[in-house]
C-alpha cells in the first residue's frame, strides 16, 4: 500500500521587543541566569500583567505578511500545565480568539509554487529554560526567557513531504527577519518548530494518527527528523501495527526520534480566559497604518529583481537573502545602471569576504558608493576586471576607495597602443616555437600569447586592445 504523509508545522518566533510581554524586564539574550526577572514574570501572588503594545503590532505585521484575517478583537487564555521552567503553573496564551487567522504562504519548489495555509497566528509568553548538568543528578532553571513574547504560527496540514516542510519553514523565517520582528536565531531558540506528522493511504480523506516532533534546532534537522518519522510510521503500518499518538524527540546524533510522552489534547490544558487581562480591540485604522509601513517581502522582491533588472532567478534569490543585502545591491544598481555586473561583484567577492569573517553586509567596509565607483573605473577602461580583483580585496582590507589603491599601486590599465605593440613584439620573439604553431593553424596557442603579454605587463594590458593587436601581429 502506498502511503501519503500529512504534515503540519507549529512555529514559535520570539519577537524583537526590548521588554517582555507583560512586564518591563529585558528580553536580551545571554544575561546571567535569572537576572532578567521580576515579580510579574516569576508569577508571584497578587501581581498583574500589563500587555506590551509592540507585541500586538508585530503580530499584526506577521498576520498581514501571511495574508491572514486580522480579527477585530482577541483575548488571552491560561494554558495550565506543570513544568519546572513555568513558575506560574500556567502559560498565558491565546486559544479560542487569536489575533490572526486563515492566511497562507506560497513556497517555491522545483516543480513550481505551492500554497500552504496558515490556520492561525496567536500571541503567547515563552517559558524558562532547563539547564541539565551531565555530572550531577539535577537540573538548573533559568527564568530569563520566561515572559519573552512569542507568536505561534500554526499551518494547515497541507504539507506533503519533508522538502515542502523545509521550504515552508525557510519562507516563514525570511518573512519574520525581513519584517525585523524576529532575529530568526535557531541556535538561541528565537525561532523554533514543532511538527505534526501522520501517514494515510493515498486517496484516503481521513487523517492518520499523528506524532508530534520536538527538539529540531535547524532547517536540516527538521527535514531529517520528518524523513525519519515518515519511514518509521510507514514501517509500523506496513507491519500491521498502529501508530501511537505521542510527542517524540529528535536525536540529532543518532538520527532517530524517541518517544517522550503521550500527546496532550487541548482539554488537557484546561484553557480558560485569563481574568487579569482584558480583550484587545484592533481597529481598522491601526491595521491600515501598519499595512502602509510594511516592507516589500522577499518573494515579491525576487520577482521584481528578475522583472526589472533582468537578472536570473538564482541571482535574485541570493541577492534577497536578507533585506540589508537587497538594499545594498539596489543602491549599487542605482549608482551604476549595471544590474548583472553589480550582482556578480556582490555575489562573488563581497559575500565571500563577509562570509569568511562572519560579518553582516551592514558592516562591510566597501560601501555601495565605493563598489559603484570601482565598477565605473572598469567600464571606463582605467582598470581591467583582473586588476579589479586585486583592487576590491585591498578596498575590503583597508576601507580605502578604488582610485586611491590604483594610484598607490600603479595599477592603471595600459591602453597605450605603442607600449602594447612593444610588449607583444618581445613575447613573439621570445617564443618562436609557439609562433610557428599558431601560424600553422593551431589557434589554441593564442591564449598562450595573451597570458605571456599579461605577465609581461603585470596584468595591466587592456584585454580588448591586447586581443585586437595580437590577432593582427600574429597573422603577419
């Protein structure tokens, strides 16, 4: 029997607010354990939470970006469960009345686009973190993360493969980062994913019994975990067994999932409206103000780059990896009018430099203006493309403009015809065997003479002029 996977993802994204969702404690990552806490986020008796307005604004941004309906009103509920890193004994979340619902995200696959539905986006607070001691039989609790604002983005069960799940997850990640509402750091836990996966016979409408996968901290691990779980469930079903509804942990080292606990249902959490928080009213003017302030999103930006700048889709994909990189590229294009050339320099040398040093494009010593000036010098024939490789490396190392480096190192391209004729004459005289081969019909030897003249001129010969003169002089 042929089975079909049915996958839904629950993505948690920490929002980039300065303070927590219901108190004024800092959300900064990496502080000493339990130093960013107060009576409110520790759940002391008698304290009252106050909602951070910026959290609502950021959630509306994500709702609009994923084509969701923004509800006119939403409220908070208490999700009750016991865990050592949840000091109140409940988590403030949204249940029956979330802020945003019924949206979608388009993903790009090898065989075209696919639309994945977004069931809901709701607001909640994060829990703390357990720190396990390998050498002692106990764990430490760090409550700095308690109360950090989260949005949970719940997909429809529209995903049919691990590859589709990875593409959907990457799309959400780039949207969140483009909106500048989440830093997307999976290692620090600010972008996390749980996956629900089940199998059903192909053609069957009803869903199978699902397992929830946790502990996946990279795009690669999400894909690997889903691939393993699909195979595991298929093995169980083909053997006549029954898949158990449970939560399973992904073991990255072993490449397998392990059973953690039976899967809870909504009623197990005993949701009820939080009595300390009032309903939140979302008026249309507020939504429209946020909509007007929305940046161009990566998919739309890629399509515009291909359409307006006539560059390949691959180039557009690389150049829109981040909003800052796309802005850098467009600045160079506007200064040079050379979209493809600008893209080649950025995708080649600029990205290589900053990736080697693990820097961001915003910290690149070569500004868009400086790169545009170097491209202009190439176009004018002041330097060749080969010399430009040396120039741009020096620009990155020193932060100096191309013209200064060219003048200091004497890298101006040789465009004097007389000087090139002399260099070609000397090379021809020094290589009579190769000259005879060329004149006997072995055209490939031409490249040898180009290389020798370039060597003699320290790479400064104008390539086009050199080629023209060589062809004339070798043919005599």
